[in-house]
C-alpha cells in the first residue's frame, strides 16, 4: 500500500493526537509543523519541523518539494493567518485540505459572559471601574489592554516572553494546561480578580478558569473565534481520520 504524506499544522492537543494515530498506522507518514512559539514543546510522534514556512509562497513550495498528499490544519482556533495561508497554498497546488477545529465552549447556566468580537473589543468591554483583571489570552495580543493603564493585570503565559508585556501594571503567572478548577479558583481569589478575559478556545485543557469564574460568579469577557477559511471542517480526530481514509485514492 502506498504511503501517504500528511502535513499536520499543529500546536494543539488534537494535532498531537492525530500525529500519534497516523504514526502508528503503516500507510501514513505524518509531518507535524509547529510555529516555534514555545522553546520547549511537548515531544510529538513522527517527523516534526519547526518554524514559519514564509507565507503562502513558502508553504506551497514546501508542500510540492516534500510531496505532501494531504494537509490537516489543526492549528489553534485563533491561528487565523496560518489557516488562511494553508487554504491559499492548497488551493494553488490542488491539494486536499481539512480544518480540524474543536468545538467552542458554550455559555452554561450561571456563566456571566460578555462576548467580544476580538481582543480590541475585549479591552473596550472592561467597565470603567474594573481594576483587577485576569488575562488568559497568550502573550501575543496584550497590547490593546495598555489602553487601560489603571487596571492591574494578572497575565498568564506558557513561558516568559522575550519582552515584558506592554502593560504598566501587571503580574506574570506562568503555566501550561491542563489546569484544574480548584487551583484556578484559588488563583482568582488570591489575586482579587474581578474579570476574566479568555479566548473561546474550546477543549478541556483550559476550561478550568471558566468553571472557576462560574463558581465565583465572576464575569468573563469571552473573545469569539475568527471565521475559519471556507472548506471542509471537522471537530474530532476520529472525523479527521475518516476524511483522510476517504481521500486516500
Ligand atoms: P498565526 O498568527 O495564524 O500565524 C502567524 C505565522 O506563524 C504564520 O503565518 C506562520 O508563518 C507561522 N505559523 C503559525 N502556525 C504555524 C505552524 N503550525 N507551523 C509553521 N508555521 C506556523 O498563528 P499564531 O497565533 O501565531 O499561532 C502559532 C501557533 O501557536 C499555532 O501553531 C497555533 O496552533 C498555536 N497556538 C495559538 C494560539 C492562539 O491563541 N493564537 C493558542 C495556542 C496555540 P509563515 O507565514 O512564515 O509560514
């Protein structure tokens, strides 16, 4: 049976799980791609490459030169540029591409969500008397919150950034999921947090802060996902495996 080369655009638990399943199969060769944002990524089964491709052009060149047969875009729901580039490069050279994106979280009874279109809207959504805010949105999009210098921010990221966050009053807390609701509740109480700002990432690994906010009755500014590119999209690793089987021929 011919081996199919599958590029998995990764950085998520789903991408890692899919790489494991394909690596264990005889007839697939998975190549996982990471952006290289964290210095110490978790080990992945199969071949791994790290770093940007150089836009649509660079990705199209990579796909052709490495004779990739299929692309699974399993990047984070907020990695919109990579998803857009993957769609454009695959369209250009006629490769099948699938978006694997876990479902978003849905507001439950007792949640107090304020939905925001993007990070800028999230910063604007903080009321004028807000003073202590937990920013759990990664390290790349903190700048809009500098427009509210009177707020003390508790900023969580996986590892320290090369430059300190551009926020006059802040404290860093480092951590990589999965997080647990009791510990998250303790963190919010200890830092006297009034608002949580979160991306609607979905999944279990970072849901504990939402549970903790619900339990404490705290409002969450929930940033909506960007629209994925047009094309087939599934929510689970199983469904992605089914799609790959259907596209083998
Ligand atoms: P992005 O804004 O969509 O991508 C910016 C650039 O980074 C891309 O144009 C590409 O560079 C490079 N890149 C991104 N993902 C890549 C991948 N998997 N392999 C190779 N190059 C990649 O993405 P981002 O928000 O910076 O996210 C970067 C990575 O972190 C993604 O893999 C994503 O799954 C993960 N992540 C993101 C978030 C988030 O909230 N954004 C959260 C958790 C994890 P070139 O144009 O040079 O190819």
